C-alpha cells in the first residue's frame, strides 16, 4: 500500500478523510449519523485562556496556611430551601435510559460524598438515584417522560430544560435497543421502539407561558425548591434575560461542547456556540438586570479540569456542571476494555456510540450483562475522587491569584492566547490591554 506522505500526496482541507468517510457512509446507508461525545471540531475553549498568578502587584495565598473556600448557595432568589453545596461543581442531567441504573446510582454516590448535587434527566427519577443522592435536581423536560409530581416534591430543586448544548432547538433521541421494559414503563412508551423527545414544551409557546409554568411548579413544591432554567448556548444574552424575567432562581447555560446527549452529528458540530463565548453574554445579561450573583449562573459544556472550573468562575459563573467528564471518571473509554471496544469497531479514547447500548463499561447501556459490570460503590468512589481533584486544582489556582474563595476569581485574573478567545471571553490578549471589539 502506498504511503501518501512519502508519495507527496496532500489531503484536502475541505474534503479530509473524515469528511470523505462521512459522505461514503451516507451514500451507502441513506441514514444520517448519530453519536455522542460532543463537538469534535476545535473551537475556542478554556485552554485558550491563562490565569494571572500573583507575584508583586498581587499577593498570593499560602496553600497550607490560608483557606480558599469553595461553598456555593444556589437558588436563594425565591426558594425557601436553596441548595447549599460544598463545592461549585455539580453533575449535569443525564437520563436513566441513556445511562444504566448503576451509573445513575454511582453518580449520586459520588456527588453525595463530596457535598454536591446530581441531576436526573429525561425519563424520570429512579429509586437508586434518589436513595443515594443527598441533593438531587429533577429535570423537567419537553417530553414529560417519567414526570411525576411526587418526584418533583421529593427533589431538592427543579431544572426546566429548554435546550441542551449538543442540540439546542432539537429533541433528544433514545434508540429502541436501549428501551428496556423498565425504561419503557417509566416513560409510558413501548419497549424496543425508538423514542424521540419533543424539541419544545407542549404547554407553552413563550416566556409569558414559562412564567406561568414556574409559578405552577412553585405551588406544587410549596415555594421551597429552587427553579433552574437550562438553555443551550445560542442567543444566550436574550435567553438569560427572558429566563430571569420568567422567575428563574438559577440559569444553566450549556455550551456546544456538551457531549452526553447522543444526537445527529450535524447538530453536534454545527448548532450552538462555544461555552467560552456564552459565559460573558450570560453574565452581561444578569449584570444589566442587577442580578449577577443573585440569580446564580451554572455553566456546562466541556469542563474537564480544575483550571476549566477556575476560568469559568473567573468569567462570572457561580458553579459548573460536568457530564462527559463524569462518565469518563466512571470508566467510559477506559483502556481495560480495549478488546471489547475493538469488537464493536472502536477503541479507548474514541468510543462515542452512546446510542447503541453496547457500552463495554456498563455506563451507557441497558443490557443487564453489561450494566452489571459497573459497581455503583466503586464508581461513586471514582467520581468523588475526580470531583475532589477538580476542587483542589481550582483552589490551587485561586490561591495563586490571591483569592480566599473561588467566587472571588474575576475577569481581571484572565488573559487570552488568541484573538478569537479574547473576543469571545472579553478579556485582554496576553501581553496587551486589547480586548478585540472593545477598542484599545
């Protein structure tokens, strides 16, 4: 076989090998591609920002002697029982159906161990998840799959989902091979049949109707539970203002790097905006309303490290949510399953067929044999360890910037490495005072 490089052959930037393979697959099957794991194209991200550690003009904190606190209160605008979390890193909504019952239980165990919250997802609440989650947020989605007023009351907060970062404007998909009898019963739909969630709520058409729905949910829960509103990052500035006007206690903004939702690849790669671009728009909207830090902002979509956490909070977020990273902590894409990934045409680090239900790690499957591989206790320990590391990394960086609390990080602590990142994040290009689009 000829070596293209040695032969002097050049790959097309427009029609590269991945694009050619996609065209060939479409031509052969007549079916569009579905996958998970978020956008794979490179977009400006937290790695394009740097934190400015203290030296002479700022005074750093001593790591072993001076505290850097991490607690956060979510939802104290209207709710009588806001959430008090020990760390500002939460587990994002992922459904039972998309994930196994063992995975949902493990996420609850891990979150509880470190004093944070986890979130249900499309399809309702499982007893395992509620039983092992000290703080559980109930997602209220357009599909209403599994919606139960008693579960709403037993949750600690309610998150109204209007959009997700991987597919803003589109509904969720759960293929028939993952619709077990239990999943079907919870969703009141046939087993073994593909399920597509609605892309919008059936009982309202705009912000005024959302206001009515929020009031309805407050009445159901005696005004005790915080009400979140989650949007996929698109027209973020306007969406945040409308969510706040409708009465949200907390706004969740999910950037296009959000990846646990398996959907059409064309959606994943071509709809929405990067998380980095969405945060300043959300903060601006809240600030103009005089409600920044009063209505809390949670950011999700591509958060992987403590540095990502620190940078998101420096840009103005009150907390972050993780999804894909939590699944990796559970064991997703682990090398120990290399042989089994090979059998289904993938490899560790490349597995993204969350929709197929053949996950060797037992996480994104309803196959009893596969899901039994995931020990919820051990999985919870791994998630807790990961959350601790994220928190310690963020604290280390905050101390280096002279901050005694993660929430004290601010845009002044950041610079950008590229013009694009500087313009999106609205912080100076490194080595200059220039923020593109804002003059000198």
